[in-house]
C-alpha cells in the first residue's frame, strides 16, 4: 500500500507542495521494511511526523542548554558514544561524540551505535558522514530500518500507539501510557492518519 502526496499532506497538515519530495522516499522505505497496512503506515507516519516536525527537520537541533538531555549524549551508556572509536572519530571531525552523532533522519537516529548499525544496513558511512542521513531517501530508509529493527510493526498491528511511541522515543515499551515525549502529537497524527487511510482502503 502506497500513500499519495495528498494523503501525506492531509495527515501532516501541510501543503502538498511542501511534502511532494518526501512521498516517493517514504513509500520506498515503507515497502522495503514491511510497513504495508493502513495501521502500520498510520503508526509510522505518527512517529516520523512528530520526530521531524512534520518533515521539516532531518537532524536534531543542537542546543544542550534548552535541551538538557543532549548534554548527556557524550556519556550515555546506551548510545555507544563512550567507545574509544566513537570518541576518536568525532574528535577527528572537531566534535564531541554527542553532537557529532546527534539525531539524524526522519526518526532521529542517535548515537555512535545506531549510526554504525544503520550505515551497515544501508551500505553507507554514517560514522564519518552522518549528514548523509539528511538526504531524503536515506532519511526515510533509516527511519523504516529503525522501525523494523525494533519490531514496531508488532505494536502497530495491535493498535498500540503508546507502545510504538515508547520504543521510538524511550527505547522500550513502558507500563505508563503517554510517557513518550510528544505523545499527544504522535497520537493526533496517528488518529488522523488512520481516518484518512481507512477511508480509501
């Protein structure tokens, strides 16, 4: 199942002209990773829609003062940024690892480990060139890869948008409902996407 430019624009509440360039890459990425039913597509769009500011941003805006969690990226044990290789590569480019491997792509691939794994999957060097994740097709494919690698279709098939949001934002399913950052926005996009996709299913 492919989405049309019109559907994508309505779901993300943007003009068709502003999302036209994204429609082919998103469809390509979804097809490659089995995001192929209305509920799966609705859940996927809810996440990339929120994470990218409705397809406006393909990298995380870096401001550790206003975003205090970013200050912990350099030492976060789950990102791989403390590995000697991570520190060395980032330093070679004049950065600390947290900022060098900040979120990139439509779902904000973050940290050394994720950039390494995603690069291996897509056959590209995201360690030395994380900016490649900002290209339309790579941005969409990286998001769909992360979705697939974390088995998000399982939650989408159940209609568990809270579970999907948890995995994308927190890294695991939690017991509390709505604790993912921006959950209200994710839920709003999801509900609209389901309505729009189901009406033409």
